[in-house]
C-alpha cells in the first residue's frame, strides 16, 4: 500500500465555507486526548514525519479533479464521537473545519 485516502463530513468553522463546500486540507490541528499518540507503543522509539501533513501528490490529483474545491484548509480533530456546534470550536486559531478525530493521529 502506498496511499490511504479518507473522506469525512466535517463542520465548517471558517465563515467563507458554505454548506456543501469541498476543501482539500493541507494541515491539521490535533486536539485529541483519548486517541493513541503513537504508532510505536511497546515497540521502542519511532518517528513519523508530520510535514507535509497530507500527501502532496494526492492533493494535486484532488485539485485537478475537483477544481471547485478550496485548495487549502486546516482540519481540527478532537475527541468524539459526536460533532460539536461550530461555536464551540470557533476559537481554534487557523482552523477551517472540524470533526471528531477521524484523521488524528492517523
């Protein structure tokens, strides 16, 4: 396996995003607290680079086939399982969209 593609419905917290907007995220903020924080539990030390946050090649393909999508956006992930009201997380600096943590730390 060389690529994993995930799709999720999120809550837009950027006022420029309207219902049904498509966004190709370029970064994320991980506000999870109950999720595993590493892939290397009980395996010793390990490191996975976090930059770029999303595959540049996949983002380019999505941009090519979804020209109406916003090319940049920061995903805010937090513990779920329910989706919050946007007002609850609007203070997250730089976040464009949010949902229960389906992408973090994945």
